[in-house]
C-alpha cells in the first residue's frame, strides 16, 4: 500500500518516540522532505493518519481506534520486540481470554520472539503466580492453560490490558494477538459515551480510550468462563446499575452478577466531570473527606482558598478509587516517584492522615500511586492565581484525570504569572467546546491553530527554562498576542496628551518580557529569625520559640496559646523532617503577618515519646499559604544527608541563616 520511503517513516514512528529531528537523521531526509512524505501518507490513506506537533511526529490514535483497515496495514510494519515485562503481559492477556489450552506458537506470533524466549517467559510467570494460587498448566499435546480464583484472574486480565495500553501505538500490539474485535470495541465506546450523558459524568481521555478494551476483554472472559461471582450486590438497584444493564441488553449471556461486576468496573474509572451516585457511599465520602481536609489544613498550617473545590476534587478521585480497591485494581501513576522526591512534605502529610479515609476502603491499604494522586490534589489546590492580573488565557489538557490536570495547571500558573488557566479539560472536551484561549498546554498531542505547548507535570530546570523561552518567543512573534499585551499595558493612557506616559508604559512593558522571576524563601528574610541555643526544656518550647515572632508584632498572645494547646496534644504530627519540630496553629487564631523563627539546639530536646529533636521551626502561617513553597524547599534540604548535616553543624546564626535561606 505504501511506497518504500513512506513505509520506512511509518515504521520509524511506530518504533520510537516520534522526534522529528531524529527521524530526519535516521531516514537521511530534510524536514521539508519529512513533511512531504507525511502529506503523501495521509493522501494515500484518505485520513489524517500522521501529524506533526512542535518537535514530535505522531500517529493519530483516534484514526487507529476507528479504522481497523489502517490497523491491519500498519501492524505489518510493526516489528517491535518488547522487553520481558511486556512480553509476559501479552502472554497473560492471551491466556486469560481463552478457555482452552493454547499452543506455544500463539505466544510466539504475538511477541515476535523465539520459542525458547516464550517458554522461559512462561516459566517465570508460572513461578511468580504459584505463590498466589494461580496455576499455569502445560500439556505437551495441547499447550498452556491458566486457572485460579476468578476475581483474581479478572484483576490480572484488567491489569495486563491496562499496562499494554500504556505503550505507544498499543492498538497494533492488540491486533497481533487476534483477540479483539475492533468494531465491537467502537460499539462499547459509543455505549460509554451514552452512559456519560445518562448519569452526568465525563470520563478522562485515558479512561474513555482504555475502558472499551477492558470491558471487551472481561465480557469475552465471562462469555467463556461462566463463574459465580456474588461480591458486588451493594450496587444492585442503583441508577448506575440500571443504566449499564440497559446499555448491555444485547449481551444475552451476561447474568445479573456479571452486569454488577461490569458496573463496578465502569465506576472505577477516573472522570473529569463527576456527579453523585445513587449510593450510601456518598454520605461516607462527604464525612471522611471533611475530616481529612480539616486534618490536612491543621497539619500543614494551610487554608484551602476554595474549600468547596478541593472537596469536589478529592471526592471525584476517591469515589472511583473505592471501586478500584474492591476490584483489586491498581491505578498507574507515572509521576509517583518524581512527586515523592520533589514534594515529600505533601506526601508525608497525606500518609499521616490517611486513616481519615480508611473507612472508604474498608481499612484495605491503598497503593502508593493512589496516595500520590491524593497528595497531588492537595498540593494543586493550595496555589493561588489572580485572573485579574493575567494578560492571557490558556487551557490545560491532560488525559489522566483531576489530580494531574489541576497540579499541572497550578504549576503553569506559577511559571507564567501573566497567563490565567481558564480551563482544565480532557481532549474530547477541548474538541467539543473549542474554548477561545491564547495558549494550549497539553500532555497529549492535539490538533489546533492555537499556540500549543507539549508539557509534563514535572520538568527539570533546563526543560522549564526552554518552555518559558518558547512561550515568550511565541508572544514576541505573534502579532495578536503582542498587540494584546501592548493594549493591556497602555489602556489607561490612551488620551493624546499622555504620550510620555504611553512611552513609559511601553518601556515598562518591554522590560517585563524576560523570564518570570520567582520570589523564594520570602518568609525567611533576616538573620534575626534564626538562633543557636544550648538547650530548651520540653515545656518551654512554645514560649521560647515564639518570643521573636511576638516581639516583631506578627502574632497575638492568643495565637501562642493556641499553638501551645495544639502542639503538646499532637506534636508527633507537627514535624517537617526527622528531628525537626514545626509548631504552628491556624492563621485565624492570631497571625498578623507571616513569619518564622528557627532555633537550632546544641543539645537535643527529648519528647515524652522519647524521640529527640535538634531543631524547632516556629511558624506563623499566612492566610494565602505564602509559607508553603518555603517549607517544601526546606523539606528538600533536610532530606539530603549532606545539606542536613551542614545545617545541624552550623556554628553561628549567620551561617545557619545562609544554609536555610
């Protein structure tokens, strides 16, 4: 179907991450040649199969999902050989969707590796799952078969399909297996879109793509393995169950128990827009979330600016999480390790107060990935942005749901103070609504004429500076954006007699086009805020540590009294790091100005629980959470052994101040 150069380009895009520069080098083509080949491919397919966005060249996944003929052709160009982890997922997927013994050739064809490699992979799977009472049997005459607890096997099936769908161009991999009817999968997606309207929810881009495959694989297993499953009757009679039952009417082999399981599976999916379900769960969600928010505010010494929004965001995540835990499913959070490294302060706070949410999960422990998503929601709702000061508007598009979307929106607001994040959307919402904004920040490729920037929730300092430069260059080069900023700068000086003022405003405007500056550690500004003392008695901690803040007129006596009451009652949670106490109370108890006083002890103080502490950070938190960024940075320093020891070994107040600021 394709010419040689077209096939080479497609093969290269399938096999790697789609860097335009790298593709041009590999194929010995100019960027203009690459553009021409892409146009030829799209013309031949009569579809926009491939498109370029910034430095990336990607295959349009929507086209793959909807056109099986394209999948069939492209799969012939897909010769990827995967690592062992992925090969084993593909083997599991095939075993779990077939109710018969399977010859080794089936797994060889799907993975495109040798027989010896497949046999070794299956041997490892057999050993891994034997301890979980899952048995992989082998017969020389008929092949391989998997058996065990049905709910466990379904969870394994769902995890396998979810992991495979995380891969680039995963539709081509699923086509290799010969297990999937792509017409049926499109039909299931249509049903889910109908379901969204009927129960007033909106799935994330990630879930609306993955859920049809998951439902298809589970339905296929149910069809072949008629097993009694009765653990999910608490949804019987709800609006959600009735809606799912009506939508799946043509699957005559599905019994009520199966439809209940599918309802749970649908309810475990992340959403952008959420609604209350017909379930007693809502009362429990409301109570547990309120308690959790109050505890977090008290522990972190913060106040959520919009308490309604943070509660909505938490419930929107926790609701499907309760269903995931019951089904034994684990959410994939690609930024877990990065987040815990960068923002351990928030992660620890959530871990310490997770017991308020435990009733939602029947005391079942939840995964680190789920905990980090909760911490991301907490952090994402602490940032404050001012729409009135923003010259431009933007939309953030993310496939993964509220936690990552809102964190990304707040991070971008910090990087670009003059850009107001007007919308946080899924790709589908963006395409339907077509918001009028100046910029698009997205984690997934989108097609639009609006200036678009591909971003990730966490960027290195170098990557951040590159992004800032790109945005500033775009403003400089786009006449509309340039005019918008100029007009904003001189609006109040339009009268003719104000030419000098206009000139000054323009000079100020052009002077502000450099990269945004960030005010760091503003709460710690003077060496008078730190001291090194020989020792402090346990009962004197609050009195001694707040002397300086009170003398500066930044807190009332009532605030110190409240600190005393809360600290001695819950000092085990008022810490920022090992051996570092963080006494504090809420701002409304008497904070007049945000402030901090730091005391380094030469002789450690011993708490009633026999824990020793070397430093006290007396905090007067701000009403607008001005202290949070400083505490996060301080926590990072204290978690690095070398910096921690340098701080603890400071000899003078000046040296200590320099280490902390």
